[in-house]
């Protein structure tokens, strides 16, 4: 018995020793892998696109572009990082790398970050200035500017930023001065939602193009307009973006345009194609600029909530809130019937036309909106409160508070819900600073020019 006991004890100790040895060995192996991973994260300093092309980049690697002018350089940033270890391409000094001549940038891969570049003193020959490729995902362009990057031929059509792929982001960039044909930034769709994010950017002045294709942002195309996008556009400033009637053109489903400032823009945010999108909590400070616009609705299940529209001077299609008529049997690129639109809790101040229903009615656009809910809005001193170009079906209008205009059906006299704060009429129970007074937007947006004059 004693022999068996000691034999068992020795066996138990042996097993325990073996387990400990294996644990020590595994721990040692883990440390070696971690050390090798750390060693493999390299930093490269380059001075040309050719040098970048020669690199085989691994997760965690960093590429530094030397300060100076990079003339006619075709930057192909390619690699596969990870969420924990993205691959980064950065300017040695933010704004110190000037891509001029015919330079452009292609972002191609996964978990890539481009930070601090500047495009100016040139134009692209044929490709878009910045392209996120179709196979690119979870990648980012940040702290970058594109300024007056125009060809002499104003009819030449290319985009300044093209977003393909999935889950990509453009943020804290300054994009200003586009004068030639083509949308400034496009979200391109395919059969799957993209979930792109466009936030905290400054979109500077763009003069009227005099033709279609002058949008500042377009989300989708008519071909894919019945597909869902789930793109988000938020905390951006659109300053005098006058390219055409559509500042932002939504041509897909389930997008969110929220918490943006549209300052003295000649145009509208337009639900052009597709369904189930939302325009909410934006500021339209138009200051009676000729042809300035607000929000234009087309399609089904669109939401317009909590927006602030100040002195919008446009009429009919460019009114503060314009609900359009449609074609009876529209093609994908034509006008689809407004159904189940929900328009609530917006504040409209000094508009030339606060609401226009059935806007654009003509021999082709004969189908009136159906199921529009206009409730709980606040309208102060409109020139015209309501224009009805065609009578909507199943219209619900209730508890819209009005000051400075004759009361119509669905409207009541203004109570004391609102208070003027930071130049904006807000609900007393929900006072907040407009985002542009507190939030950094774009690399050129300084504290000393965040105060706008409400003219």
C-alpha cells in the first residue's frame, strides 16, 4: 500500500511538473511572438511614390512622407492592416506634404489611414483625386485638404473623392474651390450596404456650375437607388456650396444626414432617389441669399426632423421644405412618389415659402404625395406659410406653431416653447450650443471664424 501511495505521489508530481513545463513553454512562445510582432512594426520615411510602391507593408507599419512639394506623384497606398494595428501613411508635418501637378491618391486595402496631406497647385489628368478602391474597407482619410485642384477645361469630369468599398471614413478634411464638372465627393454603391462615414469636414465655396453634376456630395446613383447604403454624413460645414440645385443628393436607402451646417448655400439637401433616409438636426443658415434652399423630398418613408432653417429665400423646389410631385410610372432616374414622409419638430424662420406641397407639378409630374405627416413644427415670420401646388392624399397636419402669419388648417398660434440662444431659436427644454461653436471641423476651421452672422 505504501509503495502504491508513493508511486502515485511521484506520478502526480510528474504530471504537475509536465503541466508547469508546458505552461512555461507556452508563455515563452507567446512572448516571442509578441516580441517578433513588435519588431515587425516598422517606420519608413519616403520622398517619392516609387519608394512607397517598393514597400511591402505589414500591420502596424508607418510610412512618413517627407515635407515638401510632391509634383505629379501617383500615390498608391496598398496594404492590409488590422483594427488593432492599422497601416498609416502620414505627412512629416501636417499640411507640409503638397501634392501638386497631376498627383492623385489611391487607398487600396484594409485598415489603412492617410493623414495630413495637401492637394493644390494642380489637377488630376483623368482619375479622381482620391479613390478608396472597391476592395478597400475600414480605411480613413483625415486631416487632408484639396484646394482649387481644377483643370483649365471646366467641362472635364472627375470627382475629388470617390468612396468605394465598405466602412470607410473621410473626416476633418478641407475640400474647397471645385469649379469643374463632376460631384465633389461620391459614395458609390453596389449590391451591399457600404456604411461609409463622412464627418467633421469643411466643404468650402463651390461656384454655380450651370449644369447637372455640381453636387457637393452624392450618395449612390439612380442605377443603385433602390439599394441600401447606410452612409452617415454628420458634423460637416457646407460653406457657399452653390454648384447646382442639389448640395447633397441622396440616391439610395437608409442614409443619415445630420448635425451639419449649410451656410448661404444656393441649393437643397435632396432625397433624389431611394427610400428610408433621414435628414435631421441640421442648420440651414441662408440669410436670404437668392435661390438658397432647404430640404426637398422624393420617395418613401423619408424623415425630416429637428432641422433649423433660417431665411431660406428659394421658392417651389428650393423652399424651406419642398414635397414633390412624381411620375405615374417612373424609371429609376425619374421622380418617384412621396409616401409616408414624416416632417416634425423643425424650426423655420423668415422663409420665403415655409412649406410647398406637390412642388414641381407639371404634365409629367402628376402624382401627388401620399401619407405626409407635418406636425409639431415651428414657423416664425414666413413670407408665405404654405403653398399647395397639388393636394396630397392622406395629409396629416397638426400642432404646427406659427408666429407672424395667418393661421391655416393644421397650424396654431405660437406658444412660448422657444428661446433665442446663440442666435438660434431653440426649445427652452433642449438648449444646446450649435455644434460649429464647439466642435473642430476640418484642418482650416479656426476658433476665430466660427461665429456666423445671422443677417
